[in-house]
DNA sequence: AGCCAGGACAAGT
DNA sequence: ACTTGTCATGGC
C-alpha cells in the first residue's frame, strides 16, 4: 500500500519516455511498481511516485523537486533523433530500438551508480536490488515511510567489512569500501573525472579494486552520462556474437552507443533467454 | 540440485 | 594476447 499523492504534476516533454522500460531495463535498481503500475523510487535523497494516467506521465514529487526529476529522467534530451540514427544503422539494431523505444538513460547519482554496478558484478538483478535496498535501509537516511536515501561515500568509508556483512554481498564488500575510500579521500573525484578524456577517465576508474572494463563502462554511462560508452556483459556478448560481425566496433555509433547498448541489452534479456 | 548471474583478477598457457 | 580457476551468495 503506497501513500498516494496529495498533489500531482503532469510532466511535460515525455513523448519518448516509457517509465516501465526506463526503470526495468537494467540501468537502475531502486524503482519498483505496485500492482497498479505506480512506480516508487529514491534518487539523491528525494522520493516520488510516478505513473501513467490518460497517456500522461504523472508524479507526486515535491514541487521544488520537479526540475530535479526532469533532469533525472533526461527529459531535455532529444531521443527521437538518437533512436532514428540507431534504427538506420543496422537491421538488428532497428528491431532492438523499436522494442526499447521509450527507454531513457537516467542521470543517476554518480556514487550510487558506481556502487550499484560494483555490486552488480557476477550477480543477478533481483539480488542486486536486494543488496542495494539493504544497504540503503542499514546506512542511508530515512526519507519518508519505508524509503531511505542511498548512503553517501563518506558514510560508507567510515564502515568496516564487518559492518557491511548484513548485505551478504560476498567478495564485493572490499570493492565497495575501496571505492568509498577513494572518493572520501579525494583520490577519485567525479567532477575531475568529467574533465578527463574517455580513455583517461576509464583508466582512472579502473584503479578501484574490483572495477574492470564492464563496471567502469557502466559507471561512465549511467553515473557520468557518458553516452558513447558501450558496456559489454554476458548478455551483450551473446547478442553481439549472434547478430554482429566479429570485428564490430561500437565507436561507429558515436554518442549513440550507450543508448544502442541499452536497447540491445533490454531486447536480449527480454527475448533471447 | 545444480547452474548461473549486467565480473575481476591472478596465474597459467 | 587468450584461457582457466577462484572469489561469495542466492535466484531460479
């Protein structure tokens, strides 16, 4: 049972926004729907319910937070032209892009994205969500009802492996702590990363213990909104092997690579079990 | 029950 | 430069 909105706001510029696909395509781990399709989520210490009503996307966020959520949902970006570019580049991509139309690459909090994708390695999505939820409930701040913020890096950096044992996230624990410590000690700084070239940023990020190519790319795409990144996981490997030439180079997709990757991942996971 | 999950890493070819 | 074993845990 969710506390339903006292006040609701109709979001504008949502022509290419499908909230179900956006929240369930695998890019984020903190949005859940109730049985009527109302999604509840938390980002950067704020929460809202969001749903579809008469072809409008409606939410009950605090009024002052509406600009934040519009940015979070990436509503200012032109997805029509990106999607059209992707569809025109390859037959299989056309299929994936049609299927995934409405997905937006969220502008997530960098630390949350980094930490979440460290947890994601060699793990399944239901368990990733469970671990992230436990992390927030144990170490985040209560926002309202049973909703908690994602604990900041300073908070995590103050903890020990033993403190994190309730997460049951195994060998990933020390990776989370190393990432938190690097942020907290300013060895790694998100603003500085954004000033670096792709290659420089990529290598800097991989200095974190337990962060390899895949997690680094996920963090760059979902946490830093570097839209040309193209993370390759087990699903992407299968899809690439089955539908692309061996020497396929995602850089031909330019700044559309990240979105294309998300379309492929979502299609493959939904249809190519 | 057993395989596998949005991997990383060291060690061995 | 590729292949393999190992890591911790639980979803299906």
